[in-house]
């Protein structure tokens, strides 16, 4: 009987961090950065070991990058709003 390959735990962590980086304002920038690092680590581990979870690692990377992008635009929007509405 063939042994069932379990998903890599780092790939699941990267997906969780990526989703949280989209949902949580301001903290999402930090979570997204950590998610990118963990997903790259998971991808390297998946090449060495014969575990499953490459789709989770890829999804975690994509969600983390999207979360970072959303957070950067949010911060830029708040800064622009502050400077445009603040009269000197």
C-alpha cells in the first residue's frame, strides 16, 4: 500500500498568513512579508522532501503578495488623504 504524503506545514502556514494579510489592516503588511518568506521556504522544502502542498505554498505566496499590495495602497491612500485635507 502506498504511503499517503501529508501537506507541508509551512505551506499551510503561508496560506494562512497570506489570507490574514488581506483581511487585517496595517498588520497585514507584516503578515504578508512573513507569508512570502514562509512560502518560499516551503517551496524549497517541497523540492527536497516528497510531501504534498505545493499548491498551498503557491496560493500562500499569491495571497501574501496581494495582501502586501493592498496594504501599501491603503497606507498611501491614508497619507494622501491626510496631506490633501490638512490645511496649512
